[in-house]
C-alpha cells in the first residue's frame, strides 16, 4: 500500500486556492496508477517515488507544474500525446489530462523503475582551460603566498574562485571578493571550504 506524507498535505494546504484542486487531483491520479507509491518532499516540493523517483508536482504564484522524472521515455505512449504536452504549466484542473491518462503514465513510470531502466544522460562537455582575468592575475601577483597556492589548486578550485569573482555585478563587490579570495587562497582554502567535510 502506498504511503502518504503529511508534509504533502501541508504543502497543498499552504498553496494558493487555485492550485489546491490541481495538486489534489494529480496526487489522486498518481496513487491510482501505483498502489505502492511513496510520497516525500524533495527540493521543497512533493515528489512521488516507487523504487526511485517517478513524478512530482509544485505550486507557484500563477501556475502548477507537474511532470515525470523519465518523461523522455514516456513520450511515445498514446497517453503521453495529450498528457505530457499539458503538464508543464497548469493553471486550472480543466488543463490537467484525464485521471486515467495520468494513471497510465504513472503505471508505465513505475514499470520502468521496476525494470531498473535508467535515463541516459548526455555526457557533459569538458570545460576549457581556466582563464584568469587580468584584474585577478594582477591581485595574485601582489600576494606571493596566494599566487603559489592558487597555482597549486586543481582547475576546478581555480574556476570556482574565478567564477565567484567574475559574477560580481558591481566593482565594489568584485574588490571585496578579491580581498576575501586572496586571504582564503593564501590559507590554502578552496572557494567552498566552509562546506567541505572536516
């Protein structure tokens, strides 16, 4: 028997009035399609699992979003022709596909998980070499300890600092980030050192 999560109930209750019936109907169709579905909260929104992620739903200010984790593997099904084309942004219950169409997709999604079918992910293109902006290279040149440590960093560690500094929208913010970066780099710390296991 499927497991309902009270956090999903709370999420629905906190959603805007237009969203509540949409979320309830999608949830009902999911449970009709997979008796063993397990509800949870992932990325702060309701998700439905059966031997792995299956589908999810979210409410926003003006619409709801509902969809399937392996939608690319479901697109050739007859039920998907109507259902998946409308599941992006849903503003009313009338825009949801029929419950039986959603349930059919849920059954197929559950079967894919039962069979252990994995999504094929396109390999990520390798990132090019790290290019140090002139303003940061000049700052590093003035701090020998930071420059030595920075040169010893892996390309990913160097890229994290460069992206963080380059993403600053104002020069004052960029200058503060450079000062902080030089201090951390001189101490041998990566950009995200606060979050690394100690």
